[in-house]
C-alpha cells in the first residue's frame, strides 16, 4: 500500500518484496544480531524469516571476563538469545575470556546454569558443543562456583548426549574424578555414547598421571564411535590403546597428542600396542605436539616407530639449554617416520649449534612432507637450498614458513639476501608455495 492507502502495482514495489525466501535468508545470514533485530521490524514477512532455523544453527557466545559497561549486558543477551532461538542451535561455542575475579565467575556460572537449562528443555538438535580454556583449577574459581558449574554441565550433557557429535572441553583443568564424572554424563542410562570428535587436551590439571587411573580407562571404554580424539600424553596407556582398538578401530581417523613438560610422561607404552591399533584402525593418523619436551631420550620413548605419525610439532618456547642437542632427533629419530610425515613444525633456540644441513636432509628424506615451519637460528642460505631442492623436484612442499633468528639488532643484511632469493625463485614461489620467510633479532 502507498501513503494514500492505494494498492501498489508489482512494478512499483521494491525488488526486496519479490526476493525468494531462500535468497532473503542468505542475505540475513550475513547480518549481525543488531542488524537482524532491526530487519525484523521492517515487515511481517521479514519478521517471520528471522525464525528460520538456517540463521541460528551456529553460535559463538563470548563473555569478555572483564568488568565493563560495554559488556555489562553480555550475560543477559546470551540468555535472551538462547530463550528465543536456542531450539535451532546445532553448533554452540562458549568463550569465557580471562575471568577477572570471583564475582565474574559467579555471574558466568549463574548465566550458564540458566543457559544450559533452557537449552536442555528446548533443543533436540545440538551436534557440537565447545567450552574452552575455563581453567577451573585457578584460584578465581571458588570450590562452590566450580561445583555448581560442573553440576549444570553434567546435567546438560545427560540430556543432549544421545545426539551430541562433537565435544570440546579443552583446558578445563579438572581432577581425574571430576573430569570422568563430566564425560560419563554422555553415556547416562546407556553403556556407550555417540560422540565422534572429543577434545580433552589439558582437560585434566597439570602433574596428574591420568594414565594410571582405572576410572579414566573405564570412562574412555564407553566411547564406541570416535573418529577424532585429542588428549595429552599423560592419558596414554597400553590399556587405553587396547580400548580404542576394541571399540573404535573402525571409525578412528585422527589422534592429536600433546606432551607438556609439566605433565608426567614417563610411562612405558609398548610398541605392539600401537602396532595393533594401527593395524586395525587402518586410516589412523597421529599428530604429536611437544611443549618444551625436546631431549632425544624423552622423545625416543614416546615416538615409537610403530605409530603412524602424520605431523610433529616441537616447541621449546625460547628456552635455551646448552646441554641439549637437537641433532640426534633430526638425524636418528625423525627420519624413522619418513614414509608418513606430512607436517613438521619446529620452534627452538639452537644458538649453540648449527642445524642447517640436518634440517635440509630431513626434508629431502620425507617425501610426503608438504608443510614445513621453523623458527630457529639458521643461515639465510638455508632457504635458498630448500627452494632449489623444490625446483629440482627433490621435495614437494606446499607451505614453507621460516623465521630466521639472529644475534644482531639489525637484520638489513639478511633482509637484502632474502629479497634476492625471492626474486630468483619468484615464479616457483608464486605457483607452488604458501611462502613466508623473515629474519628476526633474538636478543
């Protein structure tokens, strides 16, 4: 209708009026919450369109964790959203960033109790839940607030566990008893659960020998269809590998294993346990991430030749140890996996030894290697040697990322040489490589 109440002819209407619903939903999909709420006021059709399930399947709810007027209503808006659109959710991510004090953790706990309660009643399609980096062992969490939050989460998982496919509780930092209690909620009233992707990296507090806990092994035995499992090495045992072999061999594709210097990792794992799992889980690929676990003796106990390793990441976090040498690992240990290695990431301080030749030979020996990243003390010419080998077909990298540490404040000379190398191999780089190389003063 126009301003005088006359019916508009189709040619006088806006193109928005005749836009198909599927196109209109796609346009609204790109809008933020504020713009969506404004669009809902335009007309009845647009208002009805806002209740399309497609618009609300994915959601990230962020709590800043800092007292601020700007974020004063984030707890209220999270509850409002779940009450209004929670029934459409399929993938939910909760972020609680840097909790500042006990008052904020209490407010977060109360909000989550209402949020999870509402979701548990109205939602029957949630497939993915991610709540990362809660670090519940920090002093900012009082025992009562922590206990209340875990009770709400456990009750919620009992309700949605029958159709939840992905669960990410990375860095929750719980005791073994607490952690197992939460995971057991997924198999409530059943002897198994259907989760296919489970991330429990740093799920348990530091220093816990989880591998020796019968309770943890019993909990993991309830998982029967895992495709991806992410956890710490202090959870690995022969019994766990046996459980995975018996219950998940037909589905297990990926294991991501983190080994941190503060986690106990002195347990003995038999190569035959890994060999049996690899033999029955024929598509299994294992990715290792080491944090400050760099010595050859420790690595050799963990990286057994029977493991089908796809990637290895070794990070020393700038710590330097004059008694440590990376050379044995590069020349004796890592070449063992030359037939399976596809990704290598190194970040270490090797100021006391040159490793250019050993690194180059390692790259050449790993014929499936397509990703190589290194932050270390290197000669600038190392990059040119890699590019020359790539040009000659001796390696097949698709990503090359290098940060060359130097002991000088100025890197003008290195930068000039790197520019010359880039000009020389520009055609190769532009056609084949995700390439990033810089010189970096390490003082």
